[in-house]
């Protein structure tokens, strides 16, 4: 009998996690599939760990993990992936917005010889900030990490076991699931799913966290930003050369022309700003290399229930 592993990172969801787990149980009860649920508490500030603990103590189908500090959603997913035993791994959110009732739409599509299938929401029930963040992330992912054109990456998706096994080989401290998936397979598809209203609370993603997540992906899985920096440098050098030629010609044609202080300072400040941005970008890459060399942990597990050990 085939088995599905549900992996759910949990943060600020003490009011919704029971609803999500109950939904999984209801859908899977008469499906003919075995299942398990892996809940990962990313050091949530609320009492979600107590809710998770109770769920895991009452059912051997539920594995629970709690982090020692907040490592981020993608680190939580990596911890969950190392505990799965299913043929298909389903990732979904803890807020009830990703409808588990439609999970077999994703499974059926995957059985059409796809390795990863993402839910696609024609109409998202998020605020404008989250909608813009999702759109921007998809655009940047397509241009920088090689996401297949026309495919939408979301937090609700299913993947085959061998994809999960490949993902967990990544041990560096800056995991980015979408980047790992994009470099592992191109057999990716979308299925239209109805996005649900949030039952309670609000998204744990702030602008700072979203920027940090994007930086993880673009500095760990692509050198495109560095290539853009090189092209930008060449472009500015060319403009500076043209500017110098214009100044020389102007001086030859009009010897009494006074030097422009404002224009000179503008050029200096512009070029100086670009240089500082490029140095910062290089520093970001070098800093992440330094942290990886020093074996900074991807996450630290403080407590666990119904788990034997992580997969090596």
C-alpha cells in the first residue's frame, strides 16, 4: 500500500493546527492510502508546541519536532523531510489556507509522470503584500534559479520520494526548497487549487523575512547576481568613457567653459553608490561561504516525539 507523508512547518498556529491535522485525517481515512504527519515547531512564540505534543502523544501517525530557536520555514521543512517514510511527500501550510481536501489532485497529476506538482491559486486569499511577494518571488526564481517558465511555485506541493531524498543531502545553513527542487528536476507541473481564507491570525512572513528568504535562494543557488554586477560595471565604465569623451570635446570646442561642480559630484556619488552595492553583494556571498565553512547548523532539534532518528 502506498503512503503519503505530510510535512507541516508550524509557527504561530496554535489556533489552526488542530483544524489542519483533523482535515488530513478526514481526507485520508477512507482513501486506501497509508499516511503520516510530520509537524515541525519553528520555535513559535505561542503555545503551538503544546498542541503538537498532545496530537503526537495521541497518535503514532504523527511525528513532532521542536527547534531550539527560529531557523525559518525552509529549515523546518528540511527537518521534516529527513523524517518521512512515504512514497509521496506533501508540503502544506499550518494556517488552513492550503486545502488538504484537494491533495489527490496533486497526487494524480504526479502519477502522470511528474516529479513535483505545485498547487496554483488562480485567486489568492492573501493581502496585497503577500500577493506581491509571491509574484516577485516567482519572477525572480524564473530569471535567477532556473524555474521552468510558466510554472508557479507555492508552499503547497507534492514530490516523489527520490526528490525528497536528494533534497535532504543539502546540509548547508541556508536551505531554499524551491532552488533545490529547480536544480533537481525539470518534470514539474501545476494544478489549479482553490485558495482558502485564513482561519485566524496573520502570516509570519514580514518584509525582512521575505528578503532574507530571497537572499538565501539567490546567493546559494545562482551566480546570476554576480554576472549582473559584472555587466552593470561594464555598462557604467562605458558610460563614464562616453562622458569623458564628451567633456574633452566640449573643452576643445569651448575653452572658456567652466567645469560643472554639480555634474561632477553627481557622477562621483552615482558611481560610488554602485560600487558600494557591488561590494555588499560580494560580501554577502563571501559571508555565506564563511558561515558554511564554519558548519553553522541548518537547524537544532530541542525535542521530538515519535521520531527514532534522522535519515543520514
